């Protein structure tokens, strides 16, 4: 059984996968009409919200809103990195890693008990 504290992280990961496809999945289909892409993206985003809203509702029992947002941003970076490499076939560059490392440093400051 999954600890209730980890459930928000799992739900945020699932929601982020949907949102990444809603925002960037259409880049492989540049010949599709924009209005069609928008409607499909809205549908995918609806599914994203079905996971994101419960994730934040449950997660707020354990984390502050700022911590939840930080967790979501780290998940976004991880999901987007895999998405851009595997789905969009883009190169992952060293400066991306350096930038992500700076964001991870922000995680330290957000979660550190001062």
C-alpha cells in the first residue's frame, strides 16, 4: 500500500504527463489545424486536472502550497526531459542540466527547516 504522503507525488506525476502532452504533443503535428489542436489539448488538460486537483488537495495535508508547487516543478522538469528526448527526439544539452540543477537548489531552500 502506498503511503498517503506519497500519493500526491504519484498523482502529480500522472497529471504532468497529461499536461506535457497537452502543451507540447502537438509539436509533432504542425500540419494539423490549430483549432483542432486546441480542442484536443483542452481534452487532455481536462484529464490532467482530474489528477492534479486531488493531488494538491491530498498533498496540502502534508505540504505547504509552496512545497507542492516546488514538487510539481521538479516533476515537470523530469517529465519534460524524457518527453523532449523520447517523443520529440530533441537533444538534451549540458546547459539544460545546469539550469535544472539551479532549480533543484531552489528545492533545498523551499524544504529546508530554518
